[in-house]
C-alpha cells in the first residue's frame, strides 16, 4: 500500500498566493520537462546511430528535433509546457524524420514507388517498410514517475518556503 501526504500538502498549497503558486509550478514543470528532454535525447542516441552528427543534406542534427517549448498558462489557468519530438519546420532542417523514425512508415503493408527520380515506372516496386523505434514512447514511460515526484517536490518546497518566511 502506498501512502502519501498529498492532501496535507495540497491544503497548504491552497494557502499560497496565486503568483507564488504559478512560480513554483513553472519551476517544477521546467525542471521535470528538461529531464524528460535529456532522457529523450539519450534514448534517441541509443536507438539511432549518429543522431548527434550533422548530415550534409540538412542544416541540423536529429537531436535538435527533441526540444522543450516555453512554459505558459493556458486559457483554463493551468501551467503548461511540452517536450516535442517533431520537426522545427525551418528551411533545410532534417528533423522532419523524427516522427517517421518514432512510429515507422506504414503500419500495414509495404510502401510502393510509382516513380523513380521523377520518371514513372511501368510496374510499381516495393520500397520497404520502416520499423518504428519507439524511443520517445519509451522515454515517456520511463520518466512518468520522475515527472510526478519532481512536481510534488516543487510544490512541497514552495509550501515550506512560505511557511518558513
């Protein structure tokens, strides 16, 4: 059985001013998401060889596609931030490959080419299937408990700081 003092901490947290609450949540969220991002880059490097090397065709590395957004307050009043594993949509960027590497090409069947270098083929041919690596999904599963504990610690630290001061 797991016991927690979440209700006690939550009640103390409600007594904090709204500004102090936002500040503590933002700092805890930033710390947790930064750790998730770092672990995502580590998993990317373990799965894909040379993910940190620059491909001459592109302006950046695959690692640059795993990034952290800014922390903001949404319309509902929740503090939000994201770790992204997508393209940064800049010209010449090669990070568009990350979602394909994460989930693979087609789930069922194979890919077939109808043209080769712009010239139509008489008979379409198989170009294979890319198997998904699922490195980012693995990262999210591994870091979920760390994320929760970091957020709880940030809230507790804010409450303790206010109670001392």
